C-alpha cells in the first residue's frame, strides 16, 4: 500500500512546470502536474492519441480549443478531452500553484471529431 498527499511536496516558486508520474499500467497513465503561471507556447496545440481527463485540485487553468472555445477550470472542476481534440493551456494561476491531475486513457472506440466539439462546447464557462 502506498499513501501520499497530492497537495504536498510541490516544486516551489518559478521552477517551471513539474510533471510527476503517479501510476502507469495497461495503457493508463496518471500524472500530477504543478504549474506556476505556465501556458502552452504560442501556436502550439496538443493533439494526443489518447483521451485525457483533467481535474484541477488547486489554482485554476484555462484550456483553449482549436475551434476558439475555452474552458476555465477551478478547484474541483474536471474535463474529459477526447483523443485528437486539439487543445492548449491558455493560462494558469500566477499567485499560487495550480495542481492538476491528468489521467490518460486509451481512446474510446466511439470518439469522433463531433464529440470533441461537444466536449469543448460543454466546457465553455463564463
């Protein structure tokens, strides 16, 4: 048995974003990501072969989608991004660490570009 705390032992200050692999098995990968105001480089888009479920534990993150929609995630908010749904991290909190959990899963057989658009639409927040 392994016990840990996702909110402790964080990289401090402006050390850049840190990614810690928490679990990997049978095509599933779980990461803790700690951001300190980082964002994706201009013009860069993630286009991943797997589905990604993200949860914000602390701070906030704004995800931009290639179709122009945005999702703002605050503590407790989560989002499922289907495989090949182009997205980027637009911004994260500047005044505190943003702690994400990212779960990467094998692509669901029924994913389509329409579903990717639905996810972006459902994630849009004021």
